[in-house]
């Protein structure tokens, strides 16, 4: 394997410069840990942006990939495929929805959800929230509020999108109009700084959408599949959406996304309305089914709730004057710093722990659901050491 400097030089010549990389090259990963090109071991509390819910290379996922890859890798959506149907059966059941469209990513799932909402309602306007993030493809980016993502492409974004303040009930009611097709909400804004939607806000969102004939779309790309201590974040409140969007953890590390509809919406699509060459790839679907089965078998939803509480209490107990607030739900937590968070990511990496900075000042912690008490305690202790007065 190339050393880090050589790899950086090769990438600079060959790949478009769209990512800000951490100064490490990954050699391998297993369970809760990642090893770099020098063989140094890191405890992973970032989890591939909440993708690796079962940790890295979970045996059940690897076995499912191996079995399916020995049968067939791709035949196209012109044929019936057991892996797609088996995954959809389990996914709609745990989500409390009725039908699914399988695709490759969260952004694709958002795009499809918008198309379904537009066709089902015949309306053209969409309402999204301040500080929300839904992806970087054009329609998904149109719903993403942060200017640093939007401004370079503002001339080609959808003009039929309006934004309303997050957690503002009065503004939400005012925002929905006669031509609104859908309101899209993240139950927890991950990229927006790990901000949790209040129960009243979600309840009023559901009520207002019903009153005005607007579809409620919940973006659970990051919050779904046990991350918050429930199968989906919506389950904390009992609010049921018209369309639910899932991805990230769904594929166990392989590209996989989905949008799910209530039973009377799916029929609005007819053959040709939507499609994807690679959507519902059989290997990804086999991996996704293994993810859902393993989460259920190993009771990882309950584990996420328990370990999340332990981590939240530990972080709040640090009481550093460098920290403004610790917030979140389950194993999706944010520590808002008084200064930029990036230097703290570097400090923790030097201690052998991987974290992420989001929304400029927030340390985001999204460890795999398999995390244990000693690993939680190690991270809390390490942060405490770094945050202690010098």
C-alpha cells in the first residue's frame, strides 16, 4: 500500500477536489476499529457518517455479501429478484410503512420522494427547514438550507422551495400553502449541528399537513435503523409520515437507499415514472437484509438507547468551559463547542479516536450500535483530558 504522502499526491492529480480529508489513509477496519497505513489503531466514533451501524466488516454482512455475490451481482430491474423483495418486506415492517423504492443513496431517495410527492398531490412547492441538509444532487440541494452548499449552484436550484425555521410551530403553520406538495423534516438535524426536533413541532407538522393536504416527508437517512434508540426517530413521538427516507446504515457499508410510502401513495407511480439501473442491487440488498436481521437479533436498538444515555451523561458530566451544550438522542450526539470544532477532531485523532466536526462548532459522535461501555468510557475520558484546563 502507498504511504500517505504518495497517496495524497496521486489523488491530487486524479480526483476532483471535493473532499477535505483527514491526514490518514485507511488500511483496514474491523468492528469498532480502523487501522491506518502505518498500522496505528483508532477507535471509530464516527462510523462512516453513521453508516457502519454494525461496525466494520460485521460477519453477518460479509457472509451475506459473499453468498449473493456467488449467485449473481447484477441482472437489472427488468427481472424479479428475491433479495429486493426480502429486504423490502423487512424494511417496511420495521418502519411501519407499506411500500418501498430501492436506490443507491440518501440523495437519490430524496429525489424520488420529491417526485412521488409532486405526482401524488399535483402541487409544485416544497417546504424545508432552516439548517436542514438533504443531499448534494440538485433537487436535494434545493432543500438544503446552508448557503455554503447552495450558493455556488443557486442559479440552477429549484425555485419552488421555501424554508421555515426548525422547531418554530407558528412559522411552520404559516409556511404551508395551497400549492405545497410536501414538508420535509429531519427528526434530528445531523449536518445542521445535531439539533433535535421537539415533539410538539413534529406533532404540529403532522396536524398542519393533514389540514392543508400536504404530504409529510421525514428524512431519516441518518437517524434511522436504531441510531436514536428506536428503529426510527419518529418512533419516539408516534408521528407517522406519508413518505420516509432511509439510507446510510441500510446497506451495512454498501451503497443502498430507499424511500417508503404509506399504502395509498405507492399506486401514484406507474412503470416509467421512476427508475434506477443499479437501484436495489442484489448484493447491497442482501447486505441490507443482514443488517436489519442482526439489529433485531442482537437487540441493538435497545443497546443504542442504553449506550447513548451512558455517553450523553458522560459528556454532560465533563462540564468544561469550552463546551456550550451537549445534545442528541441515542447514539447520535453533538457537543457544541464555543470555538471551531475541527481542532478537537485533530486532538482526538492523535489520541486514537475518530470523531467528526459538523456545523463548524459541533463535535458529532455517531459510533456503531455495537459500542460497549468500556469504549464509551474511553471516549469520555479522552475528551475530558483534552477539555481540562491547561
